[in-house]
C-alpha cells in the first residue's frame, strides 16, 4: 500500500511554520487490542514533558474487535475540550481507515500501519507508513501479548515524529507497570527500536512538534471515577453497595482497589469499610438505605438504567430521611441508549425521582479535583440533611483521564449531622423532648438515633408510611401535611451548605452562560474564542441543586443566558425555569446529545447563531 | 426446667426485664390473624432468651405480616421498608453494628412474589438474621389476591382460580444454600417458639416458613393455609426443644436413641425428639426429599428441615473491628493527613 | 349513656327552617365491619330518589378494626365536592366518637349507637340514640354476618329521620345483592324494623330532610376504576398485566369481572383477552412492553410505588416506541405514604420518567364518564403514537362512587396506528422503502410490523440501544441525535390527538384557574361561590399532556392563573412553567396534599387570600 | 440418517431454506467466546428442524450473551430488552401470537443475579419457550465482575475473590417446577444442538443451562466455566438424540436396555443412550440428587436433567381463539354497540 499513498504535500517542514504544542492526535484502533496502554503512555509522556494534554476515549459497547478512537489533545494554553478535527491520526484499523481520514485537517498527518491496504481518498495529507508487524516481530513476549506489544510500535514512531522524550516514555511505562522491570523493558524495547527505525527511514514532512513546557508541574492525572472513589475514602465511606454498569463500574472498582490501602489496618488487617456487590440496583439502593439508616456512610455508583431502578428506594430514603450518597455517572439515554457515550441527561429524572413530592441534592463535579472534593463532601451534606445526595458525574469525566490539581485533604472535619448516641439522647431528653421527626432547630432537620444505641428511649419505627414527629404511624391529614411540608423545608437549609457555583466574569459581558459539569472545558474555550471576536461573556457553572443565592444573582444580572448542556430537552434550563419563573424569558436553550463531549467550536457557533437570530 | 423458664415464672427474666418490655403496640391486624400468634411467640422467645431488646433490629417489607413488627419489641429499632425489598435493607443496616440480632418479618407475597430475588440473594450471602415468612397464601393487605405460595386450584373471591404451582419457601431457601430452614404453623405456638429461639441463635441466615392463616381472605377449611387444614394435616418431623448454651446442664434427657442433637455455633443445642421416623436435619438431600414428599401428600410438614450450623456468615467473611462500624470516629475513618501526598503520587503527579 | 346526652337544643322542628336535599352525612364506623354495604345502600337510595349525591370513603390502611368514615353529600344543586363539615353523623365507633362530634355544624345531628358510653362534649347538637344490638338481635343470619346486619339498623333509623323511601331502599338492596332474595329480605327486615322503631320512639328535632327530585334520572353511579375497566374493554384491551396495589387493584379486578361478560364467546368460551397477575410491577411493565410490541392492546394499573418500579421499562417503551396504556391511580406519596388517601402527586415523576430525555402522554380524567372514555381512547392514542400513555386517575376518582352520565359507545373506530401486516408491507416495499424507524409521514411516527408477520422482510431487531432508521445497531453520533430528535417530534403530533381541555368561562372573569382531574368538583363549586360574591372566574381543566393549543390560548387570555392541585410542590404549575416560560409569572401556586379531596371552601378561601395579597 | 440431515446435505432443508436463511449478522463478540458456538448450534438446530424463521421470536436481556440474538436468525423478530427482565417481555409478546416459537437468550448475570425473580416466575408459569442461559460465571459485557453463578473462591482481576456459593441454574429451575431442564457445554456442540431441538419441541418452558466460556475474563483452566475445565470434567448423563415427530420411522435403534425414550407432547422423541448409569429424567428426586452430587464432585454434569413433557403450558390455561390475538379485528375486539345499554344498567342506571 505504501506505494499508493499520495505524497503531493511536497513542502518540506522548513517551508511551513511549525505548530508547537497545539494539535490533536487520534489513535484509530479496535478495542480489546491493548492499545489503551500505548495511548496512555503517549499521553502521560506529553504530560510529563510539561505540556497540557487531555484524552478522550470513544469506544464501542462490546469487548473486542470493534473500532475505537482515542484522541489526545495537546494544547499549550491548557484547553482540554474535545476537538472536532484531528491533526494527526495513528491508523491501525483498516475497517475505519477511509472514514478516519475525513476528520483530518488539511495538511494533517496519517501514521498508518502498513497492514492497511486501502488507497486513501485525500491527497492533502501527509502519510507515514509504519511496518508494525516487522518492528514488533523480534520481541520476546508471550504470544497473547503480541498485539499488545505491536501498539508500542506506533508509540515509538510517533515519539520520533512529534518529539516525545524517550526517557519520559520510560518513566511513563514504569508508572504503568508499577515499576515491574520485564514489561517496562520489553515495551520500551519496541518503542526504542521503532523510534530508531523512524529516525532512519522517515523524513518529517509535517508541522507538528512538541516542546517541553512547565505547564503541568504539580498536576496529577487521573479519571473522575478514581478521584471520586478516593474522595469517598477520605469522606470515611463505610458501606459501598454496587452493581456493575458502564460507565460507573470503575468507581466502585477503584474503591475495591484503594480502600485496602487506606482503610485497612496494616497490622490487624481490620477494615473500616465493607464493599458488597449487590444482585441488582434495587438491592444496591436498599443496602444504601439500610446502611445510611444504620449510621454508616453509604454510597453507590450507577448509571441511567440503574438509577431508574432505584427510584422507589430513593423515595423511601427521602421520606424516611435517610442519608446516602449515589454517584450517577451519566451515559446516553433513554433506555440502554449508548452505554459507552457521555451525556447529562438524568437531571430532571433525579429532580423529580420517585412518586409523590420529593427533592434531592444534586452535585455537579466538572473536574477530577471536584470529584475528589465532592467524594467526601457529599457525605457531610447527606448526613447533615438526612437526605440522598446524588452526584451527577458522566462518562467523559468518570472514565477519561484528566489533568487536575492535586487532591486536597478535606479542609473541614466530618459533619456527621444530627446524630444522637446514648448520652446525647439522655441530655436531650433531660432538657426537653426528642422525637425522631421533631424539627427542634427549625431548619427542617430533626435529630436521629441509629441502631445499636442502647438507650431504651432511642429506638423508633422507621417507615415509608405517614408518621408524626415521634415516628408514630399516622394517617391524620394535618400530620401528613405538616411532616411533608417540614421535609420540604430542608431545601432551604440545603441551599446554605451545598457547593456554590463558580462564576467567571468578563468586563462588558453581553450575556451569561450557565452550565454544569463537563460542559465546562468547551465553554471556557468558546468564551476565549468569542472574546477574540470581541464578544465578552459571563459564565456561571452550577455545582449543586438546590440552587444557591449566587445563581439568582447571576441571573438577575444578565438579560440573556445560554444554558448549555448535553441532553435533548434542555433539562438544566427546565429546572431553572421552575425555580426562577420571574426570569423565565432569559434562559436560552443550548442542548444537544450525540454521545460526544461538547466542542468549543459548537458552543461558539451555536451562541453566535442564536445571537444573530436574536438581533 | 431451664433457667429462663424459672426466671419467667418470677415475672422477670435473667436480665431483669418483664414480658412487657418485649411487647409492642396493640395489633391492628384482624382478630385471629395468624400473624398475631407469631408476634406473641416472638415476644416469648426473646423474653426467654434474655435478649436485650435494644440489641434487636427488626425489618419488614409491606403487607399485614410486614406491619407486625410494630406489635412486638417496642424497644427495638425497626425499619418497615418497601414491598419485597427488605433483604437488602436489612443487609445494609446490620453491617452498622454486627453485634445486633437481625429479625426480618415478611409475607408470602412480599417474599415469594415480588421479593423472591432479594430473598434468595440474602440467603446466598448467609446474612446472619432470622427471616420469617408469615405465609398465608394470599395478599392480605391488598384484600385477597393470590400470592406465589397460593396452592394451585385455590379460588378467591375477586380473582378466579389460581393456575400455578406454589412456590415452596423452604425448597427455595434450600436451593439457595440456606444454612437453617424450618417450617412451622401459627397454630403450633410451642414449636414456633422453639424454632424462633434456635433461629435467633444460629450463626447465619435462619429461614422460618410459618404458615399463618389469613382469617379474612384465605381460611376455608380445605385450603392449605387455613387453621383447620393445618390442625388436621400438620406432620411434625420431630418434637423439638431448644437449650441455650448457658443452660447446657439442664438439657432434658431423652431415652437413648430417641433424640438427636443439633449443636449451633454458639454452643446452644436443638434437641430433636424422634417421632415417626428418624430425621437428620443436617442432610440436604433428605431435606429435599421430605419437602417433595410432603408436597405430594399435601401434608403440612413442620420442624427443623435443614441446618448447617457452622457455615461462616456474611460477617465472618469480612475482618471488621470489634467496635461497631457505626461508632467509628472521624479519626478512625478518615485517612491521616500525611497519606494525601502518597495518594497524589499514585495519580502520576 | 342515653341519659347523659345533653338535650339543650330544645327548639322543635317547626321552629326552624327545614334544610332539604343539602347536607352531608358521615358514617363513623370501623373497617371490616361491613358498613360499606349499608352506606352504599343509603347512597344509592338517595340517588334513586333523584337527588344528587356523592360519597367519599376515608379508610385506613388495614383490613379490620380501625376507624373509617364514609361521607355522603346530598346536594340539590349537584355539587359533589368534599365538604369539611358534617350535618349528620352516624356514630358507630366509640373510639372516635368525641372527635367525630367536632366536625358537626351547630345544630347538627348525632345518630349514635347506644353502645357508645362517652359523654359528648357539645351541647349544640341533636342526639338520637340507636339501640343497635337490640334491633339486630332478632334477625336470623349466620353469626359472622351479625355485625354486617347491625349496620342495617342505622340505615333504617336514618331512613326514618331524613325520609328515605323504603321501597327505594329495597331496590338498592336488590341491586347490591344482585337480586338474591335471602340477603335482600333479611337486610330489609332489619331496616324496616329499625325504621319502625324510630318512628315509634324518636321525635325528629333536626332540620334535615330529603325530598324526591328528578335530578339523577338517566345517570349512572359507579367508581372510576370500574368505569376505566369497562372503557378499556370497549377499547379492545387484549392483555392486562397487573400487580395488586391500593387504590389501583379494583381496576384490574373489574376487568377480571367484566371481561368474561363482554369478551368471551358465549358458545365457544374463547376469550379475546388475557389477564396475568405479575410477580411485581417490573414484570407487569415488561409484559406490557412485550405485548404492546407484539401488537396487542396492553394495559396495567398501578399506583406510586409500582409506578416508580416501572421507570426503567417505560423508558424502554419510549425509546423502542412501544404503545401501552398504564393507569396510575394516584395515592399519597412519597414512598408508601398514605396508601388509602388521594393525591395528584405523580405528574412530574411521570413527565420525566426514566433516565435520559423522555416524553409521555398523560391523560387526566375527572369523572367516571371520562374514565370510560379515556379507557378506550388511551389505546388509540398509544398505538397511533407508538408511545406509553399514562392515565392519571386517583384514589378519589378510582375508588369512590360517583354519579355520572351513562357510558357512551366509542364514537370513533379503533385507531390501530401505523401497523403493517404482510400485504401492507409488501405494498410499502413496492412503493419505496420501509424502515422500522423511518419517519415517512414527517409526523415523527414510523410504521411498525409485529411478530407473526410472515413477510420475510418484516422482522426487525427491537432494542433499547442506539439504532438507525432501519433498526440497525448504531453508535454514530449523528444517528443517535437524529433518531432521538425525531422521537421528540411525536410530542407535536400528540398535541393534535389528545383530548382537549374543558373550558368554563364567565363574563368578566378576573382571573383564570387551571386544574386537572378530581380537583374539578371543588373548583366548580368554589367558582359558583365566588360568583355569588361577585367574582367571576374562568376555568380550564387540562385533560392531557402534552398541552394542546387551547391551553396556551387560555393562558394568553388571563393575566393571573391559579393552578389548583393536590400535591405539595405544585407539579402541574411546574409543568406549565416549563412549557410556557413566556407566561411564567401568571401561574399562582395553589397546591396542597393532606390525603383528602379538595373542598370548595378551601379553594375559595385560598383564592381570596391570594387575591387579597396581590392587591 | 434423518430426513433433516439428508436435506441439509443438499444445501436446503425440507422447507427449502438454506443455512444462510437462519444466520444473523457477523458476531461482535470476542473470538472464541462460547456464546458464538451456541449461536451456531441454534442456526443448525432451527435449520434441521425445518422451522420457518418468521415463526420464531427471539428475546434477550443485556450482556454479551444477550447481544447474541443479533448473530443468528436474521429473519426472526427480536426484542433485546432490559437487563434481567427478559422473561416478562417474552411472556407479554408471546401472547400476541401463540403459534410462534419463543427463544430467549440470557446470561448468568442477567438470569441469576438481577433476573432471578423473573426467571423463576417465568418458569412457574410454564411459558412455552426455550430459555437459554449462556453461563460463564462472569459479567462479560461490563468487563469481568462476578455473576451469581461464579464459583466460590474464584478470583477476578478487579474484584478480588468471590465469597459466595454459586446459583445453580438447573436447581433453581427444578425448584420452580420447570418442565424441561438441561445442562450442556458450548464445547460439546452436538449435545447442545440435540438439546436445543428437544427444547424447541417441548410443550412448556425449556431451560438450558449452557456453560459458555468467557475467553476474555473467565477462562483460566482450573475455573469451572472454562473450556479446559469443561473438556476435562464434563460428565454426560447420557448420549442423546432428538427425533422429530415426523421422523419416527428413522429413530435409531439402540441395543435393548441401553436407551430410554422421552416422548415430548408433540410426538417427537428424545432418545437417551445410557452411559455409566441409567438415568431417568422424569424423576424429579433423581434430578435433585444428580445436581447435588455433581456439585460435590465438581463435575460438569450435562444432559437432559429433567423433563415433564405433558404438563400444560401457560397458553393451555387460557382458551384463546385459533387466530392469533394480534390479528383480531375491531369487530372481534370491541363489544357490539347494543351491549352498552346493558353495561350502563350494571352501573345502577
Ligand atoms: C411496590 C409495591 N407494590 C404493591 C404494593 C401493594 N401491596 C401492599 S401489601 C401487598 C401484598 C402483601 O402480601 P403478603 O406479603 O403476603 O402479606 P400479607 O398481607 O398476606 O401478610 C401488596 C401487593 C406495595 N406496597 N408496593
Ligand atoms: C439495570 C442494568 N444494570 C446494569 C447494567 C449493566 N450490565 C450490562 S451487561 C451486564 C452483565 C451481563 O452479564 P451476563 O448476563 O452474565 O452476560 P455476559 O456478558 O457474561 O454474557 C450488566 C451488569 C445494565 N445494562 N442494566
Ligand atoms: S387480612 Fe388476613 S393477613 Fe391481614 S390482618 Fe387480616 S387476617 Fe391477617
Ligand atoms: S467478554 Fe467474554 S462473554 Fe463477552 S464476548 Fe468476550 S468472551 Fe464472550
Ligand atoms: Mg400473605
Ligand atoms: Mg455471564
């Protein structure tokens, strides 16, 4: 095939201006072929060269043999949103080769495995063949690892092409293989020899080049699910009940990995936590409710279908006032939808989850450091409010690798909320009275006891049926209304303790933008681009529901607000409408759901289009 | 006479509590409901076992049966949860303090219809608790529909005739590797009480399938869940007496060869007094067989059907501190400040 | 106790003006005592006397022995809303006796069983003792029916007191016992002798009196669940899958009762329907989805907890485009809540049911005739739209007896929607192409085939995962977005075919009222009262979601709109806000949930209070 | 040689279809996955049974196994539903046209973990369909967590070690009164195919527990769901051959006393050729026993474990018209106009 590759881009490198630290590379492979390690190695290496980098894995919902794309964006300014075009592709999958070419910018680079026999359709690209088979042949690895090793070929050639430091690569490999010498060396061997082959046989004709920077110093790199798990561990999580589901599984799996490291006594082997794989999400939710009621910090992680199954139990938790933490790592719905693609499509379901009038706290992390932070904070909020807290992450955040600030040790002591042990109860009873559902402090939140409390007055009968302030069964109309109204009051208390939004303002902003979670990178980048075109914007990133006062302030200050989100119906906007009817006409819908993270380009174009229509 | 019995005659038990300390609110179930009879035996068993009421946690689903935890053990924490989903609730809660006695009360609809999945997975995990099914073959609280334990051919007022074979709670428990399986009858209070005591003392899950007539919706003399049928067709596998560990000296003597003992993990003993035939409740195959035979003969077979006293419970599978999890402090739960640097180093920092 | 009853109301009947055909009687009994038959007999008798009547059963969530109240409102003007005060009570339950007295108007009547030994606390009432034991003693009935018969005593005494025609009572009994002579006669015997006893021993001192009218001629009397079942039967329901739950159970049970009468061949015994009691609501929903997909008219009925369990399956039905009908007979939530009390609390849950972006049709019947009508119409809508239709009834409508217009035979042929059998498909293929999810008519609704179609091109692979127009699996971003957007378009088609709202206008209305379902009687009556006070109002009763054009028109025409509903959070108002941001500030929240149907008095007072605040 | 076999050698079967008419899309499962082997046998069985593909409806839950219906019988309707909830979907759909063959494919997670409740209730109703569990002891599609059939002690990469006894699909089916229960192994294609044919011809529910190795996540040689283990530890209860009703003349002769026949309701016959011991698959007690023994011996016991060919299916319990319900017309479904007056009269009008 090499011969049939067009080579019309005849300018040499010198002819064109180099593009340094600002391009995107997509690895086009099939899943199950072990390319993840190779891709991670490239990404980590660039990161360690001090250059800002981000990775997006677009993978199919199966295990082996289908097309998978991994895009690494290198951006000296630190922009990490998804880009719509590639500058470089590493083409390993014949099945998608021709299609993959379409996504390249003119002058883009095609590093292709010489297994690929199709004749490319574009002649404005630069083609480099990679003799993958040949270069991986010599290596001494077990046959089942052969494919795996083959991927190291492209690492080596790419390293030569864009200038990744080989020593940094070795460092990244050492990290990957936890320092185990054999795999590090055999992989590095292939990389090195491929690098050398490239140096000898290829002539660089493209313009993409890495140069070391200092922009990632002190940063960490991880995925949101791992960060969430670690945060939860620092939050003192005690019971994890879960049921596998993409893209949530790796969160409990990270708990399974790290809990023994951090929460198991090195000497006695005693563990201060329990992880239970439930038989389904209803059971997982039931375990949460039981454990939360029992005074444990209990959490689960799930995604759409599991969330829907938990509806009934979450309504019980709301009404029986049981704290629990649930991570909803959102994927594309409705129904089974696209299990391996990202979305922000469960907001309204959660907002109105379970029959009857309910309310929950939702938290919206947008970065790995927020995953860590909300990982522990969610427990404080849940126990303080005696209410389920649902942390709305998504596949993009949960499963992709992100640069981030190092995790910060919790800056507050744990808030175990209004829990009464034997003596506390004794004192309370001496001072006056205690009723499980008595709102003594007028903040909507009663005091609770938990099983194991041996004070003979501590026990009460928890239930999902009508009850009075003393947890006695009641069908009295006034009692029902009073208790449910009091529970409703918790929302006001919640507003005071949930994370406040993050606001970014510009001088002379023409309008506002409101968004949540992983819409963030695209918005930040789009704002910079708009700014370049002379359009200043303000931006508020909501971090929790119920909304805090800052949200209203922001809305009040802006005549026009784009609500940017990854779903069809504009769910965040719907919730804003319900909460701020007085500003209803300010909210512009900017919602889409196609399974991909937003790009800055779409955000910018869509805003410009709507702005144009408006005027 | 055992200690506990002697204590009871004095109005308080060994820990100085009266029967009243084990009671609950007045029942709002129908008069004559089998569930009330069972509540009474729970009170008696707990009293006689000298259990601190605060050391018991009760759970239930939804149904008349599931309401009954309100009618005993007022001084124990209780969670009356969702229909068919009590097992997961109990599992989560019991981890909070593994020194507590878990006591679940469910109905046949709650367990065998909507709840069969959670029921079986609870058993599979050998969660240490007593799981009572107050089995009346019908949905009481929703006014008389078929439950999954209704006999084939049963006719109910608004529902027509049941066309399905019943779920056999004991057989299901066995199939799920339950470590303690018994069946009894609300009309046989003494046996219910002894089985309850044994169940409470068992190391893992103890499933009690208690036939408990619904006098309002399913008590016709010829239906298998009625009082009359039970009285007429009960066949006891054995007479059984439970002796707590500390009462070992007082174990009643049976004539050689007429009794067999099952020693539970805590050292207490169930003495099984042979009736028609000798029956070995540690033989799983035999358990399958007698259940099958009873079904064919349309007998209400009662007694300890199967026990495997030593199988580790779910809690035995985790190495938990002695202090209950729910009493652990911030210092015990939150990793020390120093660790954060290491954690960040794991993140390729 | 008779002696301790105060008797200070010394005026004789002649002194005071008689109140004719305008009062409320509450029967205070315990459940499981068989009083339902007695109460129904009274209600039916009054109805047959031509006097408008309505009944509300306030009963506990247990089977036997707890307080139960049955209120019959007699109103010559035809108002049937719940009233807050009683004119007459029939006191059979010592446990609630003193409390029951509190609800009486001054001068009200207490018919009390002489078993009751408490001394009453009010001396502005008129007391009549009833020697219940004595009067029921002589009757020859099996002992288990003794309690039951005792209730007939109060029927007889009340009949004397307010003037119910004995022959009408006999007619009502004959209806109740389906003409069976023995029960009719033994019950009637007790009624007659009690009547005679009263005539001989009591002196009428109160002012309440029935007089025959012609206002109920041609009307029927039944409960909403029965009406719904019958409507469904005329809608050709083919598969009913259900799981018992109060207050929905009597709907499938009515299907079990009436289907054999109407849909079983008298000769062959062949049935054109199947009823399956599922093991839980998830299974019930699954059977619906299977059957609906298979081309059957499938329905279920449930309430809050069951609805929450159905979330996941309904999302699948939405996305796989499966028609089905679900009746949500609402009770008070969240959680198990008050299973025997009424509410309209599931609107927002249903609106956003299941993860991801979804949409459903909701229908809101407000009368038994509408239950019948929506009973069949729901299938036409569901099959036309290939979408779940949820009919939002409630306990009040579903389980209470209501007067109503006779059921009207469907005025339209069945609409089986876009279904293709062998020949249809053949023709379509000849003309062009067919794809299961191809929007040929540009109304968002594709054509479908169903299993059993033997055309070799008919089969397709239905799923909850991403798929293209030809039902092929797809993870393509554009495909996902296109298909989901197209499904979203169905809402617009739905608007054109769902039942339109009912609008009642008054000359010079100051504001509008919007409500749904059983809020209706209280609103109608409140409007009349407001009118009396010189305040004219317009009223729109929404009968379906999505909203039709008439709703917007109404909103546009009113500066101020009270949205009246039976829940805490104002759910209908929230949905209005989302749909009509341009009118957001017009919607006033008027929501409450205490388990009881609304009273006209509350509606009126609350409107007046809000009006006062406004000005 | 049977007709169907002879037909197959000519490239078309008795109804003139080629194997290709029974195929599906190319599999996207891993190479070597047991599920693919089973798909192939489904194609073969359907082809050899001369079944019209349009007369089959396929159902599945969610999992790698549940994807597999895309890879066979392209010309049959299929509904790939929700995780663990295929049984209710199938039940509802099959009523639409009871002349169709229902074929459900599930996984061990789909059936034994989340789905055990629906699975057991489907069986209890004896819904006439084939229910295949492609049992690999692991969740394939979510990348290797324990399913409820995972062996105790199994260690998986991210999950640690499984502490629970496995759910035995066949035992569960038996306990729920399944009328056809068999186990086989993806590595034993001929047996799989014969069992499939018998299952398709059975009157009621036919449960096939097919051990189907997950080569990616659970195929270590010493684990019970692996190919190597299966090859080494398979113990066949019998050799078995299915003969459709119309092929009766061609039934192979076995030596006297070495075989026993099970005649299915439609007249077809399963001939069981005795191996070690004689085994009577109509004996429920024996079925319980061999399952128990196999478990104790850690054997992969395969063959027809239990059959009760004549038990009425769910559909037999309703008197349905011959015309499929989903083809009934408005005239057949909507009561006549005259009836409305009578209905109103029932409403106390
Ligand atoms: C999810 C859900 N579905 C249905 C119900 C209604 N419901 C309440 S009790 C009950 C059946 C109880 O039957 P069983 O467990 O046998 O108890 P019993 O009343 O006979 O003691 C049902 C179906 C409910 N509460 N929740
Ligand atoms: C409600 C719900 N929970 C979780 C999932 C995620 N999920 C997809 S497949 C699967 C397990 C499949 O395991 P199994 O049935 O054994 O099939 P296999 O892939 O092993 O063939 C799970 C948990 C889901 N799709 N839906
Ligand atoms: S209805 Fe039946 S189960 Fe319920 S309380 Fe009455 S007798 Fe007991
Ligand atoms: S992951 Fe396992 S079960 Fe799934 S396709 Fe691959 S081998 Fe088969
Ligand atoms: Mg029951
Ligand atoms: Mg599996």
